[in-house]
């Protein structure tokens, strides 16, 4: 879909406004809502309005060769490889340099005189080049440039650890998995997200640090993720992406921190006896119409119990069960069920559901579930978004249907209502079946 300049300007204004709100709101739940909206906004796949020409771009790209090489391979580790990069992404960044929303003292004047057509031509030229750097051009095109000397560092980057973080993120620190946007081994299938494979480690690290310290502010999701990364995390990801084949045989594993059983969870175990008939003694309901509570976040469980008690979430059975519970009872029950391990779900594999979960449906305005519920369906505990992986499919269908009809309306800012009202019954069934099979 071609998005014209005014539309792109509108999206930019919307992103900037959302970012201002995010920075100036102290309430964590409200920040979570705003952050989810930012993810949705950033997921809009805009493409260039001008149609680029490879032949025209080759001539215009000559001015880029000193830093980025005639073959699109950066002349030093400080400059990014552009060969084989998505044209849409290159245009987006050139426009950001020109507008000043992405700041760089070298790139700003280089982009200042470029028209939209120039940007499109340059972008498709670099996109047409071999990412390996193979070219028939002269090897002397970058002669005269001064190589950048990298200062020695005390930390030796661990590419295997970088692969783990890239593929799984770290839920405990609210770091999303990079693979969701940038693809397996850094090969993005989404045109507005850059390919990262074979990129210079130093350049990757530079950009992540810029997002972390907010000197680069043109991608709010990246600022959120990088802001939670340590210097070691950043170095590890840089090392991994510089040569993904070096650790191709290393199986990535999610970072799992040991979770001590809290006093609240121990106290909640006895109180949970009254919940066992519907939800199971350990929170793994044997009855498909009732939800599994095992492994669900304390934040989410506490919110739901409080809202059953207040009537914000309506359910005749649960209202009676929670009526006599104190806030301490609710916190202890939530802590207990959160400490339990969920059993595997019993859904059916659904390609339709998988597509909706990971990509949504832009034509119908259905936001991808991955934005709030994570690449593995584990949710975002600190933000209060629930885990959906391994959940009973019948329960998921009933809740999505209730959001759609308005029978359930305790979602923040009506996010679930706005999404499900655009879904058909077969969409809901397919999505529920897929989420139930997630591990």
C-alpha cells in the first residue's frame, strides 16, 4: 500500500505525541497502554510513494561510497552495510535524517538536498546489491578513507548469549525478542524493519546505545527495549549479528531466572483450595471452559480478582467467590498461582490463527497479538498483559467473543474491544486454537 507524504506526516505527529505522553506519565499501567499503542503504530507497514530506479540510484549513490562503499558494504565498522537492505527502510531513515527526527551530523547535510525521488532511487540501488559484498566494481572506490580504530574493551562479547537474547528477549526486564521484527538470524521479512544480518557489530552497538541513552529517538519500541539492556547485552547482540553462522549450531535458550517461592505464594496455597474445583489445585483447570491460572502474572491475576470484586468485570460465579476476599487474600492467591507451572495446551495447529497472532490484518485494522502478548505468548507481566500460551481454547474463544460483544469490558482503553469487533467468529476460533498450542 502506498502512503502519501501527508499521511506519513500524520503518523509521525501521532508517534511524537504518544512519546510525549509516555515520557510525562508517571503511572506504570498508563505507560503500558501508551507503549502498546506505540507498538501498534510502529507496526504500520508504510512503503515509499516514489518508484525508485536502480540505474538512476547507482549514479546518485556515488556520494555515499566513501562511507558505505560502492558495493554497499561499510568502509569501516562504524558505518552500516546498506547492500541488500530493504528499500523502504532506507527511505524511511533518509527522510528521518532530512527531517531531523534522526540526528547525525554527517548524514543530516547529506540528506538535506535529497528529493523523495532521489531517496527512492538510492534506496532501490542499495537494495539490489548482494549482501555478501560481491561486486564487479573497482575495489579502490573507498580509497582515501581513514579506517576507524576500535579501542580495546575489557568485555569479550558472547555471540551465543546474544543469540539467546535476540530470539527470546528477557521478559523479566521487559526486553522484547528481536526476532519478531528483524526475522530469523537478522533477515527481516517486514519491509520497514531493517535486515541486521552481517551488519558491523560496532554499528549495531552504536545504534543500540543511541536508543538506550535517547540520542536516537525515532523508534520508541527500540528505546524501550534498549533502555533495559546492559552494555554486555548490547555487545553480545552485536557479536551475534555480525556473524550469525558462527553460532548456527548453538540452540538458543530463553533466559530463565530462578524464581524463589515467596511467603505470599505459600500463604496463597491454602487459600487456593476453594478455587480447585474449577481451576485445579495447581491452577491448571481440567475443564476447558475455565481458564488456567498457573504461570499467569501476579499483576494480571490481582487486577482480575479486584475487578470481579468491584463488578468492573462481571461474572456471577466469580463475584460470589471473591466477595469476602481481602486485598491481602487476593495478593496471596495471585502469588500462588503465578508460581505454578502451566501444563501444555490442547489446541489445534492453525496457520490462520498463527498469521493473526504474529501479523494481524492491516486491511481490517486488526493489530497483531504479539505486540502485547509476546512472541511466545507469555504476556508482559510488568505491563499487566496476560499470558495466552497453553490456555484452554474454549476459554479463549469465550473471552474474545465477550470482548467483541461488549459483555466483557475491563480491558484497558478498550484495546481488546477495538480489535475483536473487527474479527469474525472463524478468526476468533482459529486464533484461540493457535494460542492454545503455543509453548
